[in-house]
């Protein structure tokens, strides 16, 4: 006798599959943003669930900041190949060279610089929709964003003028030059993502698990000591057993001291955690409205 | 920490509604705070903003007022979603503001909810705004309602006052279509009866707010009666390397109602072709049966011409079909709705052109009375209208099925979503276009 009832992961999964299929059916040239991070790994599994046994009917796009963890890029390339998908990579380095991205004085982190590169890639391939792995539990501005997040001709998000989203009826209509960002994982929490990775036995890059790394103490957290922003003699540098909880620019991604070697360990750790995931990203600490400002400018 | 658990049972979606200053944001902040769903950095950020804005005490409302503009003006401007968990359940809160554009936001926040919390200020009792909340919850057909009578500390924890307000509300209930209503005396500011039982209410025998949220029965909130499967995407592998996939032709979608089984006889509408379900395909292997709201891919015995916007249904229980529609709508755009105007109507997986034929009546959402002789609808109006579509819609009444009975209207040109619609029961059952082809 079947119990006709979905548990929370089944529910989140069917909601996300429905959204992915709406994108495939209603847009001409969609893409999936795939970084190799845990959220986008879930996105690709959902794409398999939505479209198999056919090929996933959209390419994967990654904006490489040039400050990525090497483990992440290796994983990204391998996973895309395993799925038989077409991976498009556009880099901040290339954009800086060509001059359509310009580094602000004193700016070391490259999160901001990904914006013009993403917008240029959208224009180059004429993508009308990009599926991203953002979740509403990550941050207060994201808590107000829709599944189908409309962007104007400049890629901007207008939080005060969002289309109402009612039932499961998504309005994906665009005029030329406009663009949609779609977030099938909107209702997922960090815990849901890890539980899904466990349930689906998905591989994740090694940096999510505990490993030894030389770290430097900056702005109250340990970040990887790298050539990109070498430690100053006055800074506290240590070899620690750490893992990352969320992955951004390597120079500003906080490493947490952790013995977690398996997905089960990570789930237990999150259940006991006292700091949110984004608490370990310096880019959101700049001001309370940091994410809101980046999104208005066209960020993911 | 007990706030998250690796094996929760299910997911409850709720929305909260209240007027300005009745403590809605504080209530949500309190639920998150007392269920230990807040993290150190969030508490730290709260304390930081308390220092800046003065006052000294932590302002729980700061947790939910996310956007810069909101913090500046001290109001909530849009629907925000919050997540928390207890060992028994996961929760998604749609936090809907209670001022301008209130109806539009509440309709949005309620459309996916199992339960709605209405907040009433114990000093003020049931006001027009409370009645509006209840009416919208009823129109959207939210299965469960909690009336949280807040600020009980400011009326001396008076049982008499609590009962007065309960009576005021119950007077109104017979007009509504809500079966499960619970009244709880609380103080969100101090945390009484939110997560822990209050020492001030020995006269109240019921559960705390969270206690009720954890135990309310939601298993039957989805429609399992009549099989409805709007086709979203035709699944046909291109040049597959696996020869067994050469003839694969599946129909992918989310089940919008009922249960489907292998071997079941089904009809495709609007064409009326019938066939048998040969396989229910999923990435995790074939299923013997599937139910609403699962996402699956159906393979039928016969090779039929089926595409997005077609609906696969049970042959025994057909939906309605008509291009003359009668519906309740919530108007959500600053430009008024007038008869004669044309829009795009999105219903399940299809979009069709539609024209507004007439405005039958406007619903006074404080009394649920109908007002006639209305020439146009303004933002936040609820009304009954008649529409004509360019091709017949295959649908159920909203009361029978939320997913096959709802639609949105999109304005051509701006592409704005201008209305949410709930269809009244169809007067005609779908008649297949090609009866002769029935197998």
C-alpha cells in the first residue's frame, strides 16, 4: 500500500523539476549556470531528472573569476563531460584583458567583476534565460526574489517591481534584450542541499571535505593563503584542518575548522552549526545591503 | 540544537498576514529565535542594527525586513520567504505585508500555503483588515487557519477579552469556506505561547503556536481524486546512441491531480484520443503508480500526436472545456481592468489569448458581499468576471483543483502579470474533438 505523501525532499524536487521543464518549454536559448559548487551540482541532477533519457537541452555556463579553487574547476569540467553537456566558460581574466571589465582601485575580490562577464556571455550566446542555484535562505535580499527573476536590458533586478508569482504559474515572457534568471532551488535550505546530495549519492569537489590548508586570518575568519593575495608579515598564518562551506572567490572564502570527511559528517555539522553559510563570505559582510546592491547590478 | 534534523517528516507551507504594527514580523522573528533557527551571525547582525537604530533591545522585526528600502522606511514591501525546521517538520513561511498592495501580496503568499496565520491586536479586536485576511484565505481556499490574538500582555492576559475576540471572529466564519480554525492567545514580543507555554494563560488548554504548526494534519491537502496531467514537455531523445531509445516518446509533466497507474486507460484532451499508460518513466526507474504533485514522464501504448498544452486525464472523470469562462480574479496592476481589453491567459502549461467580456460584480472583501454595476477594477480588487478565450480551456473549478482551476493574466507589451484567476466550476464536460478515433 502506497502512502500518497511526499516528504520534504520529494516535494522540493518535484517543484524544481517542474520549473526546469517550464524553462525548456518556454525559452528559446536557456543555459544552466554551473560552477561545480554544491548547489549547481544539485541543479544538474534535477536537469537529469527533468529531461532524461533525452540530452539535457541546454548548455552549462560558468563565469570563471580566475580566483576559483583549482579543485572546483577540475570537478566542473569532469562533471559536465560525464553528463554529456556542453560547457561554456568565460573568464574575468579575458574580460580584463579586453577591457570590458575594469578592476576598481583597491578591489581584490572578483565577485563584482563577474557581473560584466556574465552579461557579455548572455549577449554573446543570446541566452534568454539562465538557471541558477541561488537559494532564498542564503541571504535577506534573496529571500524576496522570485523563482523567475526578471532582468531588464541592462541585466538589472528591480526588487520593487517584481512579477507576482501565484500557484505554480510562472510568467516567462520577455521583450527583445530582456532576460530571465530562474532559481529552481529557491525553497531549498543548506541542509536540504546536503540531504539531497546524500540521497542521490552525488559527488562533490574535495574542498567541501576536511583537508589540510595554509590559511591566513582576515576580517575575523580563516581564508586560504594564496599567491593572489599573499599574507603580509604581520598576518597570522597557520596550517589548519579545514573545509569550505560555500565557495566564492578563493581569497575571500572562509575556511572553517572541521573534521568532516563524509556527507554524513557535514550534515551533522550543519545541524549543530551556529553560523550561517554566508557568514563565511567576506563579500557579504561589507554592508548589510551588499547582496541587494550586487543583484541590482546584474549579479547571479 | 534541535532546529534542524536530518530526517524530517514533511513540509508545511504557511503565510502570515497582519496590519501594520500588529507584530507580524516580531512573531516570525520570535518563531525563528525561540525554535533556535537563528545562527550566531544573524543574532550578531541583529545586535549590530539595534545599536545603530538605538533602543538597545534586539528588534526581532529586523530579521525579516530584508531590503534596504524597508529598513529605511520600517515597512515590508514584498513577499519574503523564511525557512525553519523542528525535529517534526520543515516550514516555509511566506511573510506578506499588511499595507498597500496588501491583497496582491497576500494572494501571492497564500497561493501555495497549507495554512495561514491571522494576527489580531488584542487591544483592537477584529478590525476590517482581519476580515479581509479571512476572506482572502477563504477565496484562495487555504485549508487551515490560525487566529493568533497578539499583545495579550497589554490587556492583562484577560480570558474574557480573548473570548470576546474569538466570538467576534466566529460571527463571521459561517460566511467563509474554511473548516479548520484555531484561536491562540499570544505575546510575540515576550514569546508567550509561541514556542513555550505561557504562565499567564492557565485558562487556555490548547497547543502553543509552534505546537499546532508541528501537528496539524496536512497529508490530505493535495488533490488525489481525479487524474490530471498537463503535458509540459515532449521527451524525445535526439539521435540516441542507445538503440532502445530510438522509439522513446514520453510526455513529461507534473501531475496536477489524482493518481495514475500503469495499465490505466487515459484520454488526451482536447483531441479525445484514448490510450493506455504503458510506463511511468523516472530517472530512478519505472513506477507502478504516481500521484499529485509528482513530476514524471508518461509513455502510452499508442503513438499519438501529443504536445505541450494537451492534458492527459482519466477517461472516467473528464474535466470541463469551454472558451467562455467565469472566474473570480484578483487584479494586481496599477492600470485598471476594463471590459473589452485583451490579455494572455496562462493556465497549466498553455497560454491563450483572452478578452474580458464583462465585470459581473466586485467582491467586498470586508463583508464578502457582491457589488454590481462596476465599470473597472483597480489594483487589489477582487471580482467575478467573464472571459472569452481564443481556444477552449480544459479545466476544473478552482474549488475542485487548485492547479487545473487557476490562471494568471499577462498584459501584452509590458508582459506584466496583472491578475490571478480562480475558475468557477465548468458548466460543460469536455467533449473530444475526434470521437471516432477512440480506441
